[in-house]
């Protein structure tokens, strides 16, 4: 069974940095998207960033552009999210997700949050990030 395990969460002061990592095991899709999502208490899940397995294509929600960087290491089967200049608003549980693409889907679909609700998607258990002001 496919497993995604996040790590790197914790507590940090506003303005600080944290790097989240997600390791994927037993994943067999050759073309896929990986994304980071977050959910704060009382709020809906929000897509943060995503990346296509073929490289070179990354997508970010507006609130994190210029502060967060998503990267993919296919050899290690790991996706990371470097988060700088953290704000109190970044407080949330962060989840990584993976979804396979069929031959008809283009890399741009990785930016669609709804894609990660498909039956071909897999999710990690989440890692908590706490930013203090």
C-alpha cells in the first residue's frame, strides 16, 4: 500500500523558516503530481503548492508565492516544502498528497486542488506547524 509520511513540522517564530519533507513509499505511477495542502482549525483545506513529477513545473497559491518553495527528488521519492518568512497565518496542519496522471492529463493539472480528491490520490497523516507572533 502506498504510504506518504510527512516530517519537519514544529514551532517557529514569525519570520522564521521550516522545511517540510514527505517521503513516498510503494508508489508506482511514472507520471504524477505531488502537492502540499494545509488546514487551519475551523477553516477549509487549502492547496499550498504542487509539482509535476517530470520536473520544471511548480504551482503556488498566491499567499505563499515568494516565501515557499516546493521541490521534488524523484530518486529519493521525496517532496519538500521550504517555507521562509513564516507568518502567523501559516499556522496549520500540513499534508502532502500524491496523485497519478493518465496519458491524457497534462502537467498543468497538478495545479488543480480537486485532482487530489480523485480515487488515485494518496495522503499523508499531516504535520503540525505552529508560528508564534
